[in-house]
């Protein structure tokens, strides 16, 4: 599960990092493109929202996973403890 979350985060972040590097190179040459920068910032916002959602899902699973396992054990009628 952790690898899946990390893979999704990398798939979201890597293109934005590459685009930012290109924009930085263009800016250092003195010819920044405002349209490209606007698109990059929009992609960064979307990527940040996706990463926030993934983090919240991971936290929710970490909090509720023990309870979900306990509920399944209790429903089988196992009273060994």
C-alpha cells in the first residue's frame, strides 16, 4: 500500500519538477513565458491537492485499520483473549 501511495505521489510530482526546471532555465536566459508559468503553478496546486488527499487517506487507514481488524475478529465469535 505504501509503495502504491509513493508511486502515485511520484507520478504527480515528477512532471511538475521537470516543467519547473525548464521554466527556471528559460528564466535564467531572460525569456520567461507567463503562460507556461501559469500552467505550471496550476499543476503544482493540483499536485499538492492530490498529495494532501493521499496523506489524509494514509492517515485514515492507519487510524481505522486496527479497529477494522478488531471488528472482523469480534464478529467471528473468537473469545480466546
